[in-house]
């Protein structure tokens, strides 16, 4: 059997970890469970990541790439600020809906208490995301498409808060409704609040 290169194997481990977190939560993610899902031995998994914390750190990097990194890319497009915000929200919601492990990781007690370095890493990712949203809101205020009196920082937090609350409600409901449809309704309401 052909051995996979390290990058491919690490990506498989990260994506499988996100799936396990989606099903069992952060507490349910163990090296043994992950190795079993991947069809590999625990020692083979340890060749790629030294422990669970290292795997969770790589998972956070992946989340930063697909959510924060994608938001930054979309914010650089030559489209209106409102269209940027709409696309960023749709992309964010889509990633969460495809990977239910994302909200379960973000809202887990382990991430808030057990792993302070990882908690700080998540806070930095959130800060980067908020900065991107603040920049797009500032563009909208400058071009007159967004109310001049809004507080940019608070509006960016409201934007992220809408997505996070919807994701938490979706996760707690057992994924029982369409998060994308919920995101669309939230976007339309948010857009009405921004109108100049």
C-alpha cells in the first residue's frame, strides 16, 4: 500500500478531527478514536501530531483559513461593501453547516478552560475576522451605502454575533434546521439596519 505524503495525511487528520468533534464534541476527540476513524495506529498518528492539543491547534488553523482567510479574500473583491458582507456571511455559514465541529469546538468548555493557549489563538482569529468586517463597514460608510452614525466596532460584533448565535442554536437543535436559510434571513434583517 502506498504511503500518503505528510501534508495529505495531516489534512485528513484535521478534517477527521473536525468531523469527530461535530459528532462527539471536543471531549469525545481522543487519539484512539481519531486513529480508529482514520484506519491507522495511534503511533502512526503521533508521527504527525504530538498530542490532542497539537491536533486542536491545527484544527483552529484550518478554521482560520476557511472562515477568516476567506473573509479577507472576499473583502478584497471589487464589489460593493454590502455585497462583500453578504458573501462573507454566506461563506461563513456554509463552512459551519458543512462542518458541525466548528461551533462545537468554539463553544466547548475544554476550549474555554482546559487549553488557554488555544483559547488565545481563537481570540486572535476572531480579532482578524472582526477587523476585516470593520474595514468593509468603513468602506460602506464612506460610499454612503451604510448609515454614517453606526458604530463600526459594535456593528462588526453584531454581525459576528448573529452568525455565532445562529450556529450555536443550530448545533444545540441537533442540526435540525437549514443554517443557510437562517443566515439569509439574518442577512436581510441586518441589511435593513444598515441602510443609509
